[in-house]
């Protein structure tokens, strides 16, 4: 069945503080150019999804969102309105760890008889909506969700009962929304992804041995925050490594003991949790 790729390039990137599509990767290539090269592995019909006030970061045809503030569902609905008989490979612009094998595996394992094909998240096992193929016969449902003001992309994908695949490379869909997440991602791109076991204590709870792919303290915190559904951000906690305060960029090694202490004072959290320290 006919497939188009839609790259989400219209987000405001407010937490990052700059447009993610134009960020240069460690090898000097812009993120958007990297994603376009990967998208071509699934076909040559590639579109950018943008809001009405966004300027395209690359010379590709654009599909404009028909409703602002809706997120990925707006992109799916607009793509379906423009190309009603075509299925959509949806790619998030913040997937700096995405690789060719992940795209190829998704395309090869795709089941057009299902409503969608996707990967499961490495931390909670739920479907990943921003590297997934949505079949044409399911895309009309995106507009139905928007009409009832439900814009949750992951819940929408779950409702489609997708074929779910295991990631060939576990960190391939780690997304990047903040500067410390970008630092973690670039560390993985430069130094590789290595699984390690550390001991993590959250506030006064018992310490737990934790298997992680994180290279930095900030990366570990984001994994713990996601798994524990913590509402605290990095600048709202204190993190200690071996008894000493540790900044987000501090390198993480196997066997280390990490304590995460939630704090009520924004000033105290900012002083240690968001440090740019990148030494080992």
C-alpha cells in the first residue's frame, strides 16, 4: 500500500530553547537533514508537518496543521485530508538516536491489515507514536479524536491496537526535549550506548538496583522520572552521586550509588540539578 512519510517539524521547542530541526548533530549534520535521509529508506514521498506560522527548515513539501495546539494528531489528520488513500510513517523531529535499521525493520515488519505498526517503548512497553506507520483505513479516527478534544497521541495509537515490535537498538527512540537530554543523547552518539547497573534511591525509599542506558546523571533522572511518573523536573530535585552533589552532565558509571531528593525550593534545585558539569 502507498506510504508517505510525515516529519513533525512545527513544534515550538520551548523547553529546548531553540528549534530542534536545525540543531547540528555531533558530526555537523543538521537534525532535519539526518531525518530526511532516513525517511528516504521508506520511500521518496516526504512531507513536513508545520503549523501555519512555521518556516520550513528544509526544501520539502509541507502539510499545514488544520488546528493549532493539537500535536501529532493534527499532523495525522491533515495528512489524511491531503492524501486520503495513503498510509503515513510519522517521525518526530526530536529522535536524534534514530537509525537506518530501526526504519528498515519497521517498514519490513509492517502489517497493512492492522491499523498501525509501531515499536514498544523500552521503559514502559507502551507504543511509541512518533516512529510508527498509521494505515490509511485508520487515519480518519485522528479527526474524530480531535473533534472530542482528546489530543493524546499515545492513547490514540493504543486505541488502534497496533502491531508492536521490539526495537533493534533499545535507545533508538529516546527523544530530546531539553538541553540536558540533548547532552545525554550526544554523549550516546559520541561514546556509544552501554547498559549498566546503578543503585538508585528516591527520597527515603529503599535503594533499588536499576539497569540503565544513561551516560549522564541527567539521563538517568529522565529514565527514573519516566518510569516512576514523577512530576518533578530536573531543576526541582537534588541529585547526589556517592554522597556528593552531582550536576546533570556528570558522567554515570556502573556500580555507582545515586540518590534523588525532591525539593520544594526552585533555587536549591537549580543550583545543583541543572549544572552543566560534564566531567566524569
